[in-house]
């Protein structure tokens, strides 16, 4: 039987492979925000549905997306999917990617993060709770400080997963369905100055 760390590494590599094609990234971005069928995604992306079907199959086989329902449509059955989780990769696997691939994956991840936030604001959910949290902290760090920040974020991610798993157990069979929440973690190097003017071009 494999060790838990080996299984996590294997899962990270599968997710990484699933995210390695631009179309798969687009599919994940859409399914991270809503349930959709290959036909709906094909129309949204302007792609051939047969071409997209292959990428849906890869994503489902790797456990990145899952089937949530089927509906009869014109003598056939339409399948609807959702993303299981945002793309996540081990540090070792991530370091092997080209910079262009890392940038593509970063783009779709940020689209998911900001898409969730904007949707919550538009639907008047973001500030519905008085105890909601929103903060940011620019920092000037040396390499040791950066490593400490990165490691603490990894620890906090593990805490988030624990909280999520324990809540799922409590909700299983409970009278309430609970509410949907979103938490995001980011740490990255940024150029000098403030990023509030919108004057920096996006390369």
C-alpha cells in the first residue's frame, strides 16, 4: 500500500497533467464557477464539442472534474460536470514546468478566484456577513522571510482542508445543508510601487 505522501504526489501530478493544455485550463475555469455540459462549454469557448469531449474525458479520468447530473436532450443524454477543486500542484512538479505554462495555470487560477469574488459581490453575498474577512499586506522580505511565508501558507491550506472535511462530516445527515464559502491564499513577488493605478501593462 502506498504512503499518503506518495498518493498526494500522484494526485498532484495528475492534476498537473490535466492542467497542461490551454483548453483544459479554460474548461476548469468554467466548471470551477458553475456546472456545465461539454455542449455549453463548447459554445462559450467557440470550440468543436467533439474536440472538447476528449479534454473532458482526460479531466474526469484524472479526478479534476466530476459528473453531477444527466439530462435527456433530443434523443440523447447530456452530461453536466463541475470542477472538484482548483488546480493544485506539488512544488516539485510545479518547478519542472516552463514559465509560460506556469503563467497559463496562474491565469486560470486567478480567473477562478476573482470570478468567485465578483460573483459574490454581484449577488450581494460578499458583504452579507458582518464577520467576513478581506485583507492584504504588501511586504519587503529577504529569502528567509519568503520561505517562512510560503511554508506558513502551506500549513494554513492544510488547516482549511481539515475544516472543510470536518464540516462535511457534521453536515452529512444533518437537517441543514450549510452555506457555500470561499477562501483563497496567495503569496507572490511583485514589482516595486503600488498596483492600484492600473498603469502597468500586462505582458
